[in-house]
C-alpha cells in the first residue's frame, strides 16, 4: 500500500485547494454576522444573500465545467480565482443589500469556475498515474484525490481560526486576508500550471475528432448520458445528507434544548475524524470495491439519521444529551468519507470510451450541480416536516424518516447504475470533502 504524497502538477493543485479553502472559510462563516451586526441588514436580507451565494456556486457548477471543457482547465482555474477576488472586493466595499448580493454571487461564481476544473484536471493526473505504475503496484496505490479531501479539510479547519483572529479589526480585515490569499494563489498557479492543460485530452492516440452528433459527445453530452444522469441524481443523496450538519442538526440542537455552542463541537468532531480517518477509510473502500463501498456508505448515512430519529424529542424539551448527535455525526462523516471518494473517482468511467469530448469538466459540474439542487429541495422538505411535526405533535423523529428511506434506497439502487466494468474491480479512489465544494 502506497502512502506517497502527490508531487508536481497534482501537488500544485492540492496546495491551491488548501489555500482556496483557507481564504473561503476565513470570510464566509462570518458574513451573516457582519451583515446583520456591522451593517444592520434584517434576517430576510441576510438569508437572501447567503442563499444567492450558495445557489450561484452549486447551480453554476455545470457552467463552470463547460468553461473548463471549452477553454481548458488552467484558464478556468485562474478565472475562478480572479472572480473570487472581485467578489471579496465588492463585499469589502459593500454597505447595502444590493452590493452584498452582488459580492456574494461573484464569490459563488468563482468557486463554480474553480472546482470543476480542478477536479477534472486532478482526475487526469489520477488516472495517468494509475496507468504509468507497474501492474503489481496499481492495486495498492493511494489516489491523489484522497489527499484532496485532507487538504480541503485542513483549510476548512484553520480558515475560521484565521478569520476569527482578525474580527477584532472588523470584517474588512478578514476580507483583506481573503483577497491576499486568493491573489497569492492566482500568481502561483499562473507560473506553476502548464500553459497547455487540456480539459479533455484523448485517451488513445487514434481517437477520432469529435462529432456533435456522435453518442454522448458535445459540450452537454453528459445530459444525454442517461446512466450518468441517474448516477448523479442518486449520488446527490450524499451531499444532501452531509449538509444536514449545516441545516437540520442545528435545528435539532434547539429542539433538544441544547446550547447552540455545541454545534462548533460537532463541526470540530467532523473535521478531526476526516483528518485522522480519511486514509484508512479510503483503504477500506478500495478493498470493498465501488459497488459495496457505495452500499456501505449510504447504510452508514441511514444509520446516522436513524440514531437522530430514535432519540429526538419535541421542541422545548430539556435535559437531552449531546451524545446521540455526536454519534450520528460520527456515522455521517464515516459514510461521507467512504462515499465521496467512490463517487468522484467513478465519474470518468462514464466518459465515452473513444475519448471524444463528452466534456470531463461538464461531467464533474453536473454531478456537483445535482448535489446543490438536492440540498435545496431536500432542505425545503426537511424544514416543512420539522415545522409540521412541532405544530401537529407528530412523532419527534418524523422529519428524519425521509432521509433514512432515501439513504437506504440509494444504497440499493446506486450500485446498479454503475458502468458494467466498475462493478467487477475496484476503481481508483478519489475524494473531495463537502467543504471543498463549499470553497
């Protein structure tokens, strides 16, 4: 088993992801407080700004992937950095709702350009390394994308610490740090990334020119790949489940009468588990193979939600323990660490076999956009169920029944949506933490 760290272009891209997340988490977690406190925006305005940032990023991932396919990964990555810098600059100059909204949308758009291009390019490095290794060593290799999860989580863990340390000088100080971080990343990537990074190089020397009428080719070929669309829809359950740490779990803390400060402890637990266990969990996933890894991962997510449902209580309760939520968080993170590597590493398996366009960046973008849509729709349903449960005095665990059923359904259905070759032998494993998408 190989524990060697990525070098060269892959190392540069992983370092960029780490710093990108540092700059993101040094600013965005404090945006709501700054708008409501320093600038006096009401809760509705704050919610609209934050929602616009999320939607502009998640909803534009497919567009970001198309840009990567059309203009190349290097240009898309650098453009993403520049757009993120402009977003932070607008936020620094903002004093009213419209300017905060514009800054938030630009911030999200920068991430939508950056992430699909980076993941697409890393997938080339990942599979290229796999092909170049001796046959006897391929099985035990450590995918470069496993390190993407770890570097991204380091950024997510220390970014808020950097941002909080600057809040004494005001929110603008955190923004200045973010602008400086992204500026440094842009300059380094300008010089470090090869000037001719292709988005979708042919996989064989004899690959024929792309035809817009051939199979799944073309910029939006991923949308005509029905098996891949089904894969994305089912796999989006992973992102929906992970985002309950940001949505339903805080609500559950309130329903149990627990102090909101416990939420920071749960996030710390999630980060520590990811940093400590990502490598051994990815090794276990490689031994299981793609189909079994997906099934086990979604069963873990379902078990997390069952734990919350069975220990839930009506709003206004008191004396509840944090232990069930901590245990559920642990199960959720274990499932997420097992699933995200598997899901992202399988995406190239759906590309046309002849290496024609099909748009590798667009494939990654579609997968991320499906995750964003799933979060928006799923959170709306969860919110309604929480409200109805408390008003109508239903069983306290009712809001968690749909995610349990969805996770178990996906555990059964998703392995059947894999390309035939992926159900036989383990695929190279890739991962990107949920926070990577956020950044």
